[in-house]
């Protein structure tokens, strides 16, 4: 299939999960591959438990604006199930691909007992019914297993890189990561990135959906 | 990306930068000698980066105590012949305005660029202010970049313009430029040979007869504005519908026109300078147009000024119609002049003006609702382990013990969230930096007139230095009675952990003298106590005790921001011993989870008992001391307290 004129990728999650770094790695890999890239980020709420979203727009043709219009996301990378669903509702369409971390992070209203957190299976069902594909993975557990409990973002970046949405090889992402960390920290982050790559490669559903 | 992209010295290379990085890079390429700022979103990262690079490129950079002082320092460096940049958010312009209006009247020498990061929709602000009205009031030219790429190029051009006309120039960015990233083409970083000096006969004096000169300078810019290289027109010649826009809104307008398929009939005039207006350019396009549509953030600044211009040329422009915020056509969900623009808002406005059909995609809300009836909102909350949560709980408990309906006045910082659930809804006022302390001064004088409630002002450490000190002097001088609680988390946490005068470190990473809050208070002769808020019981007793006496008192609650404390060190594991937790039969009403509501204290629905989310927990151990059953335990590491 020919490459679309613009890839509209949304990285979504909760403040403190490292979404901004993940979006910057994806965006830098694209710039280093010769694309025009625009990223719109809202990190005012970062670290304070609010919803955090990065819009990444990647095009061979021209620079787009920093906000993806409603219904036009081509890909959603969700670090948290509820945030993934919240983002899909306005921005997704039946052609949107979704990669989602299964680890929940409870909103204050759920903690204090005013709301209940929706069942994960229902969230998955709702997303699957309204997208092209859903790959759900235990990214936080994979990060812990790789020795970096805070490396969920790297696992998710690896999963995105391996999903083949962009014609950019994993080595390009790894090169960007190598520019960010040194020594042991680099090894740990690369291990988390590769854990994400491996998890997505093993996903049979995605293999069938790949275009 | 990030800090590293700022160091790329390959002119012509395209790298990914945020708008903030692009402004910093532009300033370095322009050969600045001085940079100053007080941290404020969305611009905080500009000086953060400049501070790290100051040594490499041999310029000076500081986090100033507030925006007024920041501007005064930058102006002085300009008087001495150094290109200077001063960075702030709109609230900072409010603070600096007195000096700004004067400096623009006295004139300057080397280029002085004021970078203002407006925050449409208030993503990280208490208010939503359009700073252009103030910049116009201060007789400054206003430049508006649309992308990070333009932000870098316009920073360079702003220095040239400022030097040519001897006025400070405003570079007005919005969040969607500051916090956006895009391809930026880097230029050369020239070596600069600076010898700052003020000539014996040079004078920079604000005096009323200079007002005429100030106006003459603006007229000079008005004549130059048509040739400003960042104005752009895209669309057919003699377009009947003309969109007039600036800043990030231009990108949305372009996308909306394309989405509607109106490229053949709608023209877009993007202004790179929004004050003074490029009048000839505007009048030329308006003469052939039948409809003018204004797309801008936040308030109708360009719209008002263009309509004013059009009124002077009414006969030439008739029967031109105007569409925008004033007509109600350009409006987000909360109405005209409120919130951010986006491609859908622009498309809806243009569709209405041009008489074509458009409605934004409905999304899959209906379909999702069948499976997930409600997607709970995510309120902002203090981070797990945040010392503020403990401080607010202690103050709340002390006020309950006191029983006289104590009033709590808030301020600007992370702890502003004390208006909400995470701070137990304790704060009853929030306005501007330091304003809670000034208001406490007022309430603290009302006892003689029948006001019998105790008064507590809560302010952060960085805000204390920024604007609370004059109010504290006032309190002591005028014998006002209140308790000032300084929430000292040893950093400027809200904007990304910048240093302040209490920390012993400056913007360039140098060790400097510490000025602890208690020393300042002692110097004013005000009684001051210092306590650790993680000791909730001790803090509660102390606050209660301090509320029982007259006079101005200061309590410093000192404990490092949990996000900084969590880094690097080996911390003990905090866990719930589910043998000891008896769940809902305890009678504590799920205290750790539902009342104290730390985001790490979650509920194990299966066992109906408390549990700690160990990925979220920052190991503060405060819940250990608060659990009535003693069911929360610590394992390994060093215990606190």
C-alpha cells in the first residue's frame, strides 16, 4: 500500500509515564529519516496525574499543524487503557491501529469511590470494535522484567517501531535512544525497547492486519 | 531533539526542536550576551536550556527572582550593548509591566527581545490571558511565529528589528508553538566579540517628552511591517474570502481550507507581525475581498485592529463583511474568544462563512457507550508521596481541632491544586503570585471589626521569593495577624524543577549562597518554625499551636519534592499487610485510599482490602503513620522519621 500523505500518530497516557520522551523518539527517528514532522504536546499536566497526549504528524510532503483533527488518527499508542479509549473516541476511526499497555492507572475519582474503573475486557472490546486492530500488551510488566520499572515508554516505543506503521527500521530508533542515554542506562532502555519489538513481532493478530 | 539539537553546528541541517528549543537556539545564533527569566509554562524550557549552554557560548543566564527583576536586568545589559533576551508567561508581563512600559519609552541600545508564551486554554495556567494587549500598551512591536522553525528565525530577526528601532520587541508564542516540535534548520553560531560598556554621555531616562519619539518609532515599524518576511499569503489572487490569521492558528486555517476543498476560492493572509499591522498588505487584499475571516488566539486582537484600520478606509472597502469572534462565527465550544483554536473550529467557521457543508467526525462515542458507559475524567492530583498532600492534611486537621472556621488563602504553584479534592478542597482564594499573603494581611487586620476566624496563607518556596516578601514586610509593619505556611519542597516544582534562591544553585549550575525562607523571616523579626510535613501528627499540633496566638507567624514545612527525592536513591518497599487490614469492617472508611487518596493507595477489589501500587508509590511512608490499624508496613531501606 502506498504511504499515506500524512501519518497521524497519537501517544497517550497519564502524566509521569514518559509519553513525551516516547513521542520525541518517534519524531526524531522520522526527522532523521527525512520526513517533515510536527508534534503537538500538552505537558502542563505532566507528573500530576492528568491525561497527557502527544500528536505526531509525519509527512513526506509538508509540515502539518501540531494538532490532529478529530477522526483522523492513523495510529494510537496508549500507555494506559482508559486513556487509550478516551483518545480513540474523538480521534480514531475504523482504520486506526491501536497498541495499548494493559496496566491501569486509577483516576482520583475512582480512588475516592465516585467512579468505577471500566472492566479491561470491555475497554478492549470497545477499542477493537472501533479500530482496524488492537494489540494489547503487558508493557509495564515487560519493562519490570527488562530491569527498568519506569521503562514502559521504551517498551511501547519498541512495540510501535515493530508494528511497521512507518518504513523506518528499528536501528534508527535505537540510534536516537543511544543519543539520549549512556552506559548502563542505555543498555537498560535498549533492553526495554527490544522487549517491545519482540512482543509486537509475536502478535499474531497484528501480523494478519499488517498492510 | 532535546538539549542535544541545540548543539548541532552544521548550518543548513534540519533537526527536530521544540519551539522553546528553537527560541533558545535563535538567541544563541543571534549572539546574545544576557538571558533572564522566571519559570512559567509554556516557556520555562527556554532559559533552562540557555542556562546549561551559557558557559559554552560565553553569555550570562539567570533565573531571576521575578519577571520585573528579570526584565530590568536584561534592559541594563542592552544599555551596556549586549543583545538580551527575557522570557516569561503572560502573568509575568503583568508583573513586569511597570518597568516594561518605561523601558520602551526610555529606549534601549542593543537588541532586547521579550519572549512571551501565551497559554490559550490555560493548559498549565490558572488563567487565559492574551498578552498582546499589554505589549501594545507598552508600545512594542509584536511578532508571532507559527511553527518552531519560524520561532528560531523570528528570534534572530527580532534582535535586528529591536536594534534598528531601539525598542524592546515582543516575540509572542503560544503553547502550540512553545511545546510543539518540528523541523528547524540550524544556522551558524558566530563567535561574538563583546565589550559591554555604557558611554559617558549615554542616557536611558523615562521622561514624558519621549512619548512622541516612542510613537515615531512605532510608525517606523508600521512602514517596515509590509516588508516583514514572515507575512505570507497563500491562495488565489483577488480571493473573495480572505482569512487573516497569525501564530499556530495559521496551520489550522491551512488544514481547514484543504479539508473543505476551498483552496481555489479562499486566500489566507498570515501575519508574522501583528502589531503594528502591515497596513498596505492588508488593505491591498481587503480591497478585492468580500468577506474577511479572523482566526486567532485568544481574544480578537488582530480582528479589532484590522476593523479599526478598515473603518479609516471604509469607502475603499465597502461592502466588505467581517467574520470572527465579534460576529460569533469563530468560536470554540465555550464561545468566542475562549480557549484554543483547532482545525475543526476553523473548518466549521469557514464552512458557515462560505456556505458549504461540514461537520466534524462524530467519533465512536455511541458505539463505545454500549460497552463502557462512562469514561471517568482524570482530575489533577498531587503525585504519590507529594509532601503537599501531607501538609494540606495536617493544616486541615489543625483547623478542625481549632474549630473556628479558619480561612485558607492559596497561591500559585503545584499546591494551587489544594482548591481540589487532592488538597481536601482547603484553599478558598487563588489569584496571582504572592497574592494570598497580601490578602492574609488584609484579613489579619479585621479582628477589631468583628472578623474572628483564624487566617492561614499557604505559599510555595519559589513563590515566597517571587512576590510574598513585600506582603510579609507589610504584615509585620502593620501588625497583621495570620499564619504563613511556606510549603518548601526545595525546588520550583510546577514548571519543571528550576532552582530558586533557597537552593544554593543558580541557572548556570553554579553553587551560590542559600537564602532559606526562615532566615528571611527572622531578618524581618517574624517568629518562624521549621517542620517536616511527613510528620503529620507533629505538624498538626504545631499548626494548631500557632493558630492560638496573635501576630504574624511563619511556618516552613520542608520536605523535598517527591519526584526529585525518588530519583537515584534506594528506597524501602511500602506495602499493606493484608492480614492486618480489615477492609470495610475497619470503620476508617478506606482512609488511605478514599480520604488521604494518594494515587499509590489503591483498593484490592478481589480481597476487599487496601493495597499499594508499587509502580506508582514514591516510598514517602506517610500512609504508614496514618493507617489506624498499623497495616501498612515498610521493608528494607532506611525508614523515615
